[in-house]
C-alpha cells in the first residue's frame, strides 16, 4: 500500500501528465501560431488541473 507521500506524488504526476497530453493535443507545442480560442481553452484546463492538484493534496495531507 502506498504511503501518503506516494499518493501525493502519484496525483501530481498524473496532473502533470494530463497537462502535457491536453496541451500537445491542443497544439500548444506546435511551431504555428496558437489561436485565441485555444489559449482560452488551455487556460481553463490549467485552472481545472490546478484545482484538482490542490484538492488532491489537501485530501492526502489532512486525511
């Protein structure tokens, strides 16, 4: 069974992995210009991932 630290690291690694997959899929790493709709989408996804990371961290550290 994983310890609290192991669970926290797993949550943060998964959030980072989701960030890279979604950014790559939206074309954020391409050499072409990124459209404003895509920038807004990525900003919203980043906010959602930050919320997931913070809530996951709080749950792991305080439970």
